[in-house]
């Protein structure tokens, strides 16, 4: 038996999409496939499988380059009903270090990266997800309707370690002590999760999605905060905000995180969960709390629940 070892492909890759280039901490995955539906008869135990919607996904955890933020965080200020793929197709190109090039002709960002603000971690620890579908106004049976695979030289020189911050951050949750400047055990994690509704046609299956909801949450272990101050922030009792149906805006304050070249504002954030624990394994009394952003509206317009940038907005 003989075997050609050059047929075994491996190695890292980068992604370019919508004007941004992404390097990954631990590789990316590109998965292609399709849904199926069953056609059955009661005579047989099995089902005849038929093809449904076609879908590809590209996933990976970024290396943490703090640039092209409008590319990787496009949904923070988006209106409800905003289309994921939009009016024109955007190509996602995977460039493998060995020279392979895969071009997905219609890709859209589904999941924005999670953030972690810590002196010992890179700033984007959560993965991104791109959704890849057939080209707009194109029959999926046509050649190059979904992906094109070519080869070329790997020539990208855009990576710079200086664009990957790890630093001590300042945390402020409102303007009153002790929350106007507080410490954490392992930094602050922030997630902005979009919920999407599918738009199908009978002929092609799902061809688009529209933005239905966005929730922004943060989690961290505060250090040096008294129980009284924690209780006041959560307001489980002795407060009008403890009543069922109360608006959380009365408790909400902006969570601001700043560092050199980094400015993040989680607007109108309130504490939703306060875990407390015992033990002798080095854990403190207070566990990882959860903060949630409540949507603010000013003169009829929604206020973006999360801002990410390199400096405070004007």
C-alpha cells in the first residue's frame, strides 16, 4: 500500500471580511453542510432524506487585535429588523498559511466576540461566528454560488503585537463610592448576544436573517466591596425597585472600563445576580455577579447598550 503524505492538509489560517483581517488565538473552523427533511411511508422504518437549507459557518477565537471595531461589532447600535446579510454580499476569505484560499461569497457576522478586560488576558476571548450562504439572487446549483477554492502565496503582513492589549484597566460603575473605582478578582467579561429571526423562501430555504433582540451582560467578581454596598446595588428589599414589575432603570448606571487605547461603556447596567459562597479553597465570599444592560430611549431613539472604541466618544 502507498500513501501520498502531501494530501494531508494542516496549519493555521487568517480571515478577511468586510475590510477587516482577523488572526486567531487557537485556529478557526469552517463547517459546510445543509439541513435535511424526511419523506416517510408507514411501510418502512426509515425515511428518504431530502435537502433543506444550505449553510456554512466560520468560527474562531480572535487573537485580540483591538482594531476594525466597527467591522467586528456591527450590531451594537443596529435597529430591530436590521438584516444580517444586507443589501449586498460580503465575501469571507480564509487564507491558509500553506497557500490555500477559500472564498465564501456571501458571509455575514452572526456572533460578535466576547470581551474580557483583564491584565493577563487578551481582550477578545469569546469566539466570532460568520454565517455563509448562497450568493444573492443566485441558484444554488450554479458553479461558485457558495464557495470558490483557489491557491496563492500567503502574503499578509497586517499583524502587530502592539494592537493586542493586555493591561490594567480602570472600572467604574456609576459615580458613587465604592463603585466609582473598584477592583476585580479576574477582570470583567462582557457579552453582547444578538438573537436572529430566519427569513425563508419555499424554493431556497433560509436566505436571510433579521435582528430580533440584543442583550448585553457583564460578569465579574468585585473585590473590597462591603456586603451593604452589594445589597444596595442588588436591591432585593427596602427599595421601590424590589417590587415586581419595577423598571430597572432606577438602579441602572453606566459601567465604564478604560485603559490605554481602550474605552468600553456598558450603558444602564444593573446587578441581576449576586452569588455568595463558603469554602476553604481560596474563593472569597462573593462569587461572579451578573450585570445586565436595560435599554434606554432618548427622544424616541434607542441608546446603544454597549460602546466599544479606542477612546471616549465625543
